[in-house]
């Protein structure tokens, strides 16, 4: 029995052609060496192309992923399909956990001029496309504006 089968019981039910491509790393990840161009482990199974990390998590949870949820790789490796390294999360939570510009901006506690982003000092604005923005009220005031945009009488 391979080391992968010991670490991950579900791999026993996979065809040998897929099992042969699973390898373990020293830090415990189980990587699929047939990763697609986007870095995720992907294989043909029962006539369909499937993501192995989704299959692994669904098997561990013993149910399909909930509608509107996706898989977050806690180890930050896309090809990893070890269930202990995977978590079912919302899109927003997955983006905020990642190394994205949105996550970086959301974690900021002060504006570019050093003013704190408190509830009283933050102007929140939702654009027509649904994307939210926040602005520092003190910076707006110092620049002679009451809002970051001009609509009607200034709001």
C-alpha cells in the first residue's frame, strides 16, 4: 500500500492511473502531478473532467459542496488534494484569505495619509456594478469634498 493510501483513504477508490500521480510532500500535502494549466489537480473520471480537491473534500464531508461555496486550500497549494488541507468557504472568505489586492485593501486600518479607518471616519460607497469602496472622510474634508463622487447635490 502506498503512503498516499495510508494518508488518504479515498485514494483507494480512485483508478490506478490517477493514484499513480498522487505524491506526498514532506509538509503533508498530497499533490496531483497531472495538474492543469491553472495549477489545480484535474483528471477524467467517469467521462467527466473533475477537480480532485473538490472530490477529496466532498468525500471527507460525505456530501456534495453546498451551493455558492468553494474549496479553500489552507496550505495555499492548488494541486493539493489532502482533505485536512481543504475547507468549504464562501467566495468572499476565499478571496479575503488569499493574497489578492482586495484582501490587502480590506485589511488596511489606516488610509494612505495615516488617518484611521473607523466607522465615523469612513465613507462607504457602492458603485453601480456592485463593487464597494471606502474613503477616508478626513481626507475628503481636507480636499474640500463631501463625497468621493458628484451625483446630484454631492451625494
